[in-house]
């Protein structure tokens, strides 16, 4: 790979770049490419945002929805158990 990699090379190696798993010369080439290429830089920012977006999207709600609480109360009443 040359010092300044192509967009394809960069996008192929971005995960390893983010993890610090590439040799110095490849890391330096990708770093320089990201400084010069807005498209690849945006792609890298998106890649870096994925863990936070996933954590937010998959997090359970802080409180149960009203419909769920009503359904739980109805089931508990039908079973003759006290409400929480």
C-alpha cells in the first residue's frame, strides 16, 4: 500500500484503524487520508458513532409504558396478587 491509501483501502481498514491494530505506516497513511478526504472522514465519524447509537437504541425504557403497567395490574388482579 502506498503512503496515501485510496478511499477503498481506507474504508476497508477503518475498523482496525479505530482499534489501533494497524502498523504505524498504514495508520499514518489513513490519518493523512482522513485529513484530506471529507467523505472518508464522515464515514469514519459514522463508524465511531455506532456504539453510542446502538446503546441508545437498544437500551430499555426507563419506565414501563402505561399500557404495560395496566396489563400487569390486570394480570395480578386476575391472579389475586397485590399490586406492586
